[in-house]
């Protein structure tokens, strides 16, 4: 199996750079056919086309990285397809605008050239990810695994979900941790993989040691404190090793940079989105005559309350019985509301919240005060999300779903807070484009729930 995976990685990288080289020759060949007008700002020479093609290739590679278009080992097939497509779209739109702005080439010729490049590159990239995703799945030996679960888990649901989406291992037997480490250790030796659920630290550590000693693949659900340990500085004090925990991942300098980026991005997005926002406002008003905007009380940095703006997607009296999250097939959602919620356009007015300083472009999703109080009873660390401004998009929105549980959202958000960088913000902004077209990211909670906390928790 290890030989297969090594062969996969070598082959993947060879074809990856072969595709980039092919894109270079495609861009050079097509760009060199764009006719210059007599008053062109650039001299039409082979040297110019080589420089443009190299720049084109570099931008294409950057966008493919931002959209995780090559991450075959960790992303779903549809994520990879979207990544290839949107990476090519962004690259060709960027160069179409660039050449249209700095030269007086014929605009029709420019557009047609980049449309051709888009179709060819996206097509080649999509075929590449389909082939290598299938290749990777075949290289994986789906091991039979023992699932050791705890008191806070729905064992049957966890196994059902895992076995339907996991290509690394398949749970064939499960035991509760309280049967004792000795009995579990005997069972572990019968398997090639062990999946450790949400069990106490002491038992988890003992099981991990048994697996590592016996060279058995070990997978476990991380606890929130594991995220703290992951983000530490290693210090040497004479002959001792110390871990220094970081209080938070955002210095004063980073906060200034982040706020500057928020203002610039929000202004640009408002300009681009303003025609769509006008159409949405007209449609909402025409459907039932109610108010266009919906103001909702939310909490942001340091527990500060603010009015979060959204396009109204539900009936006017939708929350007359109290606050609750949207459910699957929620009858309170209007017709136009269902459409704009599916593509997340109901969130566009929050660009105004960003300019006001209530929110950031990227950050933990702002929650209602009552939900924070409810979640904090189960997950005390949930309030740590308030260390930074709430965001229009974020780690949990990109990698989770609308109905992802609060504990998993807290883990995602803390990973973001403690690993913040400008590069990460830019990456999450581009990945947000991808999730606009993934319906499962807007799936509501179960009808009987009011919040994302499940009954058994």
C-alpha cells in the first residue's frame, strides 16, 4: 500500500507540472494570435508574449492553490472540480481585464481568447482531478477499524456517517471505553485501524500508546484543548522542554492589516454586488410587500452586541415564538428567500456591517446571545470565539455546514483564531466562492431542534 501511495504522489506531481507546462504553451499560442491595434501601448513581439505567458502561468498556479484544486488526498471530488473551474475562471477574468486596461487590443479578440483558454484549462484540470481522485481511492486500502466511543456520541449515527464518507477505514466493531483498557487492548490487536471518539484524556492516551507501539493506524476526534497544544512555542529551560501557550493568534499589527483588508474587500464587493442587491430588494418587496432588510441581534468581539443586516428570507412573523435556527424545508422561508439562501446572497447587506466595524470579512460566524449562552453550558470554550470580530465567512463556513454542531464549529473557529494570517484570510475568501454552489453547506437543522445542540448532548 505504501508503495502505491508513493507511486501516486510521484505520478500526481509529474502530471501536475505537465499540465502547467501545457497551459503555458496554450496561453503563449493563443495570446500571440491576439491582434494589436496600430496605437498599441506594447510592441507586439515574441518577448512580450513569453513574459505574459509566464505571468499567466504563475497567476493560474496561485489561484489553483487558493482553491485547493490539487488537494486530492483531503478534498472531495466536487471540491476539486469546483477548484479547477474557479481557478481557471479567476485567472482568465483577471488577465482579460488586465490586457483590456493596459493595451488597446481589440476587446472582442481578448475575450474570445480567454474564453478558449478557460474551456481548455478547466476541461483538462477536471479530467486530471477525476483520474487522480479515482487513482488515489484505489491506492487506499480501506482498513477495518474498531470504534471506541464515549458518553457524548451517538454511536450508530457516527458509524453510519463515517462508513458512508470515509475512505481511510471502515468501522466494523464498536465498544464503549468503560469496558476497560485491558479488554479494549485485546480487541485492538485484531484490527489494522482504531477510531477513538470523544473519550476521557487518560483512556485516550493509553489507547494511542497501544496503537503506536503495535503499529496500528490510530485516528481520533480532537478535543478543543488539542488545538491549544497544537499552537504552542517549544522552549528549552536547561534540560527541560517547555510548551508556551499562545494567548491568541492576532497581534496589534495583524489587527491593523486585517481591518485594512476588511475595508478594501467590503468596498470592492459592494461595488460588484450592488446590481444583484438591487434586484433582490425589488423581488423581496414584490413578493409580500414586507421590509427588505432583516435586523438581527448578534454578538461580536468581546461580547459586543450589534444589529446584523440580512436580506429578509422568511415571513415577517417568522420568529414570533422565539429565536431558532432554520430547519430543513423550513415553511417560514419565502420563495425568493429560498433562492438567495441557497447561494448565500441573503448575507450581502453584512458588507455594511463590515464597513461599520461590527464584523470582519473572515472570522467566526456571529451568534445570537441566547445561543452563545446555551452552547457555553455544553462547551465552555465556545465564548473564546469572541476574541475576534465575527465574520461574513470563516473556517467553519468553508469546511463545515450550516447545521454543523457548535462544538465542531468552535474547533474550526479556534483553529482560525490561533493560526491567523493574511494568507489564510485570502484563501478562505476564495474558497467561499466555491461553497456558494454547494447546496449541502446551507442544509438546515432537524425540524425538532431550535439550535444546533443535539438532544443527547
